[in-house]
């Protein structure tokens, strides 16, 4: 059937609008925004863990149920006990009746079975196994409640002020039970501390592993993000119907590592997409810049009166290295504070001045300038000889 002229015109107009609005690159490049009750995720944050710099935050203080992300705290306590040599990865743990019946995501432990702590921790971190998490908690804390108290004490020491743990597995609360609460910011703090233990990354970066003498496959619950973004090597996902889909992810590109938390997403794909987008954007817009190096000879020297040498070189006492927006790397200003001259003797290592490094009138760092060598006074005869020449 032949379309009438007004129908053709209408179709052309719709096509034009669609191409300009729906497919606009500027719109596609915009971040997903939180709007009223139609949100795609509840909160997000990006942090640089060495300096604690927050690159991006959306509702980062909003109270949220973290689901299985609670296992990050389980892991931190285990790793700290390992560091203090209170336990070993080869310790034998017997599965309790309670652990075997915990339900949810699990590796189907049976009451009375015995596993090494290291094997259970792989199940916790890679496979997010609730039964393994409870077994580990009971072993270290004496029972589940004792371990939960340890979790909350550790959270307070880390200044996770809005976090209260109720269990070590992250399942929804039962009748009469309280709900675990946290924030995206608190989870970034936890991730920051967890990264001090390289063993965790060895576990969390594995996409696939085997359990129970190679009879049970462990698939990393974070495998979609690990596959989507090769730089990602951790940290932990969480999900249940009430909490939604959450992830605390970390990635390293060059000498820069970032942590991103996306909490309460509607779908796994949204959680993965937003985390990858935030990390990629962080790497593209921020980075480290080294302005000065410790031990370098500074470009200026200081005049020495009555000394065996007329000048003394200066040595930088510290390295000046900053994590900043890449657009600010060339905007750092230097203010040098040095005397016009000093009188001998000069002792090697003596502080003769300093250099202030500033960005937008904010002092980033003040570095002392030390004398590179000692300069002794001229002798009486040297002074007399110079006087006669004059």
C-alpha cells in the first residue's frame, strides 16, 4: 500500500528526532543519574586508595544492605589474623550443623566435614559461599555471634561510622532479626584496608576454580566485570532481592589503582556497566604526577659568606608526588623560600630553606632543602690573602 505524503513527512520527522536525541553521542556519554524512585542504582563512589581521594560520589552516605559484600569484612579479619600468625591457611576446620544448613549461595558443606581454612576462603571470596563464611566465622570467633562482634569492632576502628553487621554471610534477616546496613563510602574504606593484603587479590582475581578435590566448580560472582575490564582484579559482589545488585570493584592501570562501589543496582548488567564506567572515567581523568624527587640536587644554590666554597648546593628532602586531575598536572606552582646568603660554617644536611608546591592557592606539600655538603670557614691566612689582593 502506497503511503500518503503526510505519512512520509511524519516518518521523516520522527527519524530526524530519533537520530538527534536518542542517538546523540553527548547523551550516550552522560552518566546514569539517580531520579526519584526510578533509580537504576542507589549509590556509587570512586576512591583512590593510597591517598583516600574521592573522585566521584552519588548518595555515598545512603544506608544500604550490602548482602554478600559483608564477606569483605570476614576476609579482612581472617587476613589480619593470618598476618598476626594467630591462624594458618592450613588450619583444619570442621563444619558445624548450623553452617551446613545456612542456605543461599553455597558449596554444600556437610556437617562433620573437614576443610583447610585456605580452601574455605577461596569458596568465600571466589564463590561467595555462605556455608563457608559461617564455618570460618565460627572457627575464629568461637561462634557466629562472637565473630559478628569482631566485625563491628573492626568497622568502628576503620571509621565505618554507618555500618552495622548482623551476620557474616549477608543473607536477608529472618523473623525478629536486624538488617545489616552500610554505605558505599564505608565499603570503599573497607576495600582500602583490604588492599593492604595481597592475598585477597590472589583470591578475588580468579574467574574459575575448583573445590572439594576438584569435584565442585567455583565461578567468581564478579566474573562479568573481570571479563569486561581486564584491569579489574577484585573485590566482591553482593545480591539478594531486597538489597539489589552491588559490587565493590578495584582495578589497576599503570601505577594507579582505584576502588569503585556501586550499590543497589536493578540488574547485574547495570552493576557491571556502571562500575566499569566509573573506573574507566577515573583512570582517564586522574593520575599520579611526580614533580620532584627525594635526593635530587635542587636547581638553585645558596651563596656562602666567608666559606671555603662560594656556594652550597641543595638537596630535596622528600619526593613530591600527587594524585590529581590530569588537567591540573601542569598547573602546580613552586614557591622557593631561601636566604640570599648564609655565613660559613655550613653543616651537611642542615635545613637552609624549603619549597612550597601549590595548586590553585592551596599548598599541596612543603619540602625542606638541605645543604648537600659541609662548607668550612676560610682560615685567617686565606682571609688575609684575599684582603691583600683587594
